């Protein structure tokens, strides 16, 4: 048996240098004298990719030989970010490449910065998929990620007069050096048409073509494949039309097909593009299942073995058509009968839920489903009929109910296991949204608390802290994150605390330099850096943070010479283009920033920074520089959060509610090292029942009244005093996310943070305890949990 080869840093620098020069000359066709940063980036990327190919092949060979179970992770989103630096770090070649480039007079940092982010996702769910790919390879679990190769990832955000403006993202404008196009791996994806006697005659087809990116794990011991599907026309061109002179119409088939993989849907998109979204979901699912069935049937001839050899994870309901599509393929292409096809499909499929918010649970009208996927509509009705008959459930628990297909119910019914993403979330799933289904399918729901990869989020993003950790607890913690526990013994070691303080300060200086270059605003690196970065959403309560910012501004203005702890409030995040309230919140943050930052009484005491176009690369800058992590959602609404984990491992303290994974973070780092405030999930439910809860809370809080008053007066929008009347009015009268009811508690938690920050030794001790308690939140732990409890998959890495 071939052991997967391990890439270590035993490449000589001469060797690497020669390989890069070779690519520069023969792949890029560039003479050194004229090579641009882009050319060097391509040459280095190809060199690194070459080195990944060997462990990639070895991993594939090993999987075939071992006949191991393969995991297929189906996700409409993979929010990867930049690839080059991560790959170099995983291979241990970062420093050597830096030295080679330096000999050429090139700064590695510039080369790294030249790479566009692969932003094929909206936020948490997509980034989780990317962390999972990293961990699957690090652990050596045979796996494929299946997604869509969107030409345009998540939109770019600009601010115009403080308002969010979206422009298209174009990461594929330049050649993408990490992928291998696979023209031979192509499948026909059918749509529309008619079904007669169980035979579907589609009226539209497109071709799904595979593009493979190898994903290398820690120390290059294993590499899995991220296989993204691009849409192509089944017939390239209408030659008759072209020849008859109608040149534009002749290209229609091509244009139609390509729209399928053209853009990533922004979360909460409006009705307009619904049909296209449904087609995208089916496109992914059908291509993925045809591909995995082809792979399976070349290795085995008994389809009854499928669920023993294949585990499929549906990342939320977006790929929930996998249930009916698997049944269809097994029956139509492989000749199985209904019962066998359904049993086998169920044996392979699992479903992860990422939200309990009713508006985010997908539903499709039976009319649309019947038109776009007529055969699947029939299959869904049959699954539904059997589900109703077997469980005797009341009508509203059906998959099809009131002319809508409920994708959460479909996914639940067709899955072997259904999981939530934090202990609290899984618990609430079983008690609320999925309570009835849980009763009729007991034991199906389980928990797998999210995690994040420490390779990208510590080692890459925070080299200073990483060096310190290695010095204190020894090498190798990046793949054994529980060992961070050992840092706890050093919480009273003045040398370690001083080095921790220095590492944090260096990151803050670097961030301040970046902010100065971008915005011209100078930050005091000794201020408390307070960071809230995530999608802009009412339940995440950026509004609570802005209200507190305004209260702080007013308080400083009243007694500017009091002993203020200098604060920098940093925001980052995008709003869905059609989400008007979220866009108002963005504008308010920017308007408040403009007033605060130009107020001569503020100086270092308070600054508000909101860099546009938050993305993975920006997160890598902000998180290591944060002192305080804002995790302030309305309890019960944030399924898990993963940013919260990244901050904790980078030594930021959390100010947060008992929501999502905050609960588990607080348990692990210790309650005394966490600024907890606000109502818990039960408290939230009770509060909703109080009539006029918002008005009551506001009337009880003089500070909040004054905040709302200055906003209403137009202090932050003098050119349009009524700009925020809608927001203020909503806070008084509806306040659906209980900003008012938690405001005073938040204010005092912020005061506690100020007090703690005044004593640097104390603060850094708390920070160290946070890092020491964060080992549980490695996505390696999460993936091991899925492997053991859901997939029944094993690592094929040999002990070395
Ligand atoms: C358009 C539509 C159907 C849709 C598209 C994307 C609906 C939801 C989403 C994305 C959801 C998402 O990112 N959820 C987040 O998942 C993270 C990973 O589990 C959690 O940490 C986070 O709490 C949750 O909001």
C-alpha cells in the first residue's frame, strides 16, 4: 500500500527557485525583467499546486485501495478566501518561498495580496464549508466538496454617502491557477418538459462540467477535491440561425446555460430570481449525484452497498433535492424499484440545519417545482404520502402543505441524521421548529457544534501569537488544538503575558497602518479595539452596538476629561441587496462614524471605523487585532456563530449573549473571562409576551431615550433629519429583536469591559485563558464528530 507522501520543507530553496522560474518562463511566458506581481503570483501558485498533486494522487490511490467510505459535502456555498498563503503554510514552505522571492526583489506579502478572494459564499454557512474542507484533508477523511463554480461570487460593497452600493465581483477575470478543468467529467442536467407514465421528457438541458481544486491538509499529508460545477450549453450554437444572419439569437443556448453558474445568490434575495435559484440547486445536486454514482459503479456492482460506502451531507436545505434526485437516478438510470431506491437514498443522506428563523427556511411553490422539475414534484408527492401514512402526522407536518414544498421537512424526512450546529441550537431545533418531526422520527436530531480551522485562523492570520504558542507548549498544536489547554498553566507567568501583549499590540499597529492607508484615519493602538464583523442582520443587533456607540459619544461629550478608556469601534459586513432595514443600519453606522470621528472632543477617546467590502481576507486582518469580540445576537436566533470562535482563539474577550456557540465558549473559557449580558433564549420568549416591551424598556432607560432622541433630531443626518425616523420608530414600537430590552444590560457589560481593560495585566490574563479554552473549537473536532456519529467514515492517514 502506498503511504501518502508528506511534503516537508526538505525542498532545497534552489529547487523551489528553479520551479518558480520555470513556471514564469514556460507557463506565463514572461521574462523576469518584465514580470509583474501577477506573473510572480501565478508562477508561485503553479509551483505550489504542483507540490499538492502528489499527495492528492496518493490520497486517491489510498482511498481506492482501502475501499474506504467517501464523504460528499454538498453545499451551495464555499467561502474560501485566498488559497496561496494557506497552501504554503500547510506545506511548510512559506518561509522558503519568501526567501526565494526576496532574492528576486519581490515581497511575498505583495504576491499574496494580489490574489482575489474566492468568495463563493455569503457568510457563516459558506465559510464553515471551507473550514470543513481543510479539516477533512488534515484528518485524512476521503471526501469531495461539491459546489457551483460561480463566475461572480458575493458582490463587492462600496459606500457612497454612507450607503451600501453593490458591484459585481469578478474573481475569474484572471485565470484561476488552482483548478483543473475536467472536460471529461460532464453530465447532462434536465429541466422542465413533461412526465408521462413515469417517463420524463425534459424540454431544456444544460451540461455540468467539473472543475477540480485540490485542498491540501496540514503538512501536506492528504489532499481531497473541491469539485465545482460550471454550466455549459448542451448544444453550443444554433448554426442554422447563425447562417440565416440572426447572430445574436444563435448564441442564446450558450447564454441561457451560462446564467446558471453566473452568480451566487445573496442571502434573502427577492422573489425575482426564484426560478434561477431553484435551477441552481438542482444543477448542483444532479451533477454531484450523477458523479458519485458513476464513481461508485466503477468500483462496486451492488448498489445495496451504497450507504456503506457513501455518506452525503446536505449543507442546509439548499441541496435538499438530493432526496428525490437520488431516488430518480437509482430508478431510471440503475433500474432499482421505488422501495430500494428510497431506502438506499435515505441511508446515504444527512442534513445540517443552520437556522431556525422562519424566513430562512426554504419553501418552493408546487407550481414552480412542478414546472421546473415535473418528475421531482411527483417523487416528492410520493415521499410525502408515505411519510404521512407511516407517521400519521397532522396535515401541516407534510412536505407539501398549502401549495408549497417545505424543503426542511423534505430534508428531514429523507435524512438518516439531522444535526444542529451548537448545543443550544440543536436543543431548540428539537424543542421548537422540528419538535413534531422529532417526535415522529425520534433520535434523528443530534448536535455537532461548529468549529473553525486553526491553520487559517491562527497560524496564517496571527503568526506572532502562533510563535508564542509554539514556544510555550511546543510545536504541532495546529492539528491538536486541545493542547492549547496547556497555556492555562502560564496565566500568571509575567513573561508569557508580556509576550502575549506584545503580539496583540503588533497586530493592532499593523491594522492601524492599514486603516490609515485606506481611510486616512489614525488609530491609537493602545485603545480598546472593539470589533463586530458579520452579515448585517437585525437579529445580530449591530443596532445595539451603534446605539451604545452613540451613548458613549454623548457621555464623553458631557465629561470629556473623565478617565475614558480609549475605544475604537470597528464594524464590517454586507447587507443583502434587498434588505432595506439592514441597509439603513449600515448608513447609520457610517453617519455616526462621520460625526464621531470629526468631533474635536473625541480625539482618541472614540473612533468608529467601517471599512467597506468585508471578506475573508479582511477578517484575517481584523480578528488578530481585536481586543473585544461583539457576539450580541438576540438569544435563540444565532444558530452557532463561528466568528466568535476565531476571536476567542486569537485572544479577544467576548461581550455576548447566551446564544449559539457563545454558550459553549463561555463554558470552556470560564464565566469570569467573558462579558455576559442580556436575556437568555427563555427570557427572550417571555419578553415577547410582554405587551409594549420596547416602549417599557425605553421609558426605563434614560440613556436609550437620549440616544433615540439625537438620532430623531437628525444629529447624524443634518441634511435629511428624518432619515432614521423609520429605525427609531421601529425601536419604540416593534423592536422585533429586543434591542431596547437588552440595552441597559449591554451598557453595563461594556462598562465592565472598560474597567477590565484599565488593568493590562488582568486583561491579558483573561485573554490567555480565552485562548487556552478555545481548543474545542477546531473544525478538526467537529469533523471527527461527523465522522463518528453521522458518516461512519474513517481516517485513512497512516500513523507516521
Ligand atoms: C437564500 C437562502 C435560502 C439562504 C442562503 C444562505 C439562507 C441562509 C443562508 C445562510 C445561512 C448561514 O450562513 N447561517 C449561518 O451558518 C453558520 C454556520 O453554521 C452559523 O454559525 C450561523 O449562526 C448561521 O447564521
